[in-house]
C-alpha cells in the first residue's frame, strides 16, 4: 500500500487539530469525541510513518503507545515486572545494607551502635 507522505502528513495534522477541538469541547472524562480523536491521531501517525518509510526509507523518533484494555492483569504484570527486575539486578532491599558492617562499635572510645 503506497501513500504520498505529504498527504499522510496533512491527515496527521488534521487529526491533531480535530483532537484539539474535541479536547476543548470535552463533555466529561469519557467523552467519545476525544477518544475517537485520540485513536484518529494514532491511526494517522501510523499511516504517515508507513508512507514516509516507503517513500524515503525514513522514520520519525516517535512511538504510539497502545493502551491495555484489561485493567485486572495490570497488577499481575507489575508483579511479574518486579520479579524480573529482581532477577536482573539480583538484589533485594535488605541486600542493600550489610548488617555486619554495623556491628556494635567499642563504647569505650565514644562510638555509637548503628542500631
């Protein structure tokens, strides 16, 4: 599917303008006009990026993030991510302090205990 990058860019700019108009006339947190304009920007951007790549073998430094539909799985995913981070770093919070370094110091010279 070959598109003219300039036409795709104009469609993207129009999508941004529509989003601005929808946002400025928002009728609540879940206004379908704003949601639709949001999706239109993502679609227009994807079309522009594809046309730009096909025509000039070039891309933009931007990325469209997809929202996850299932809110229930977010908590589970976060736990999995935490476990992966722990595996990657191989360190737990309690590993940050080596308690042997804080053994009671000799009280005779005025030093104090770390606890």
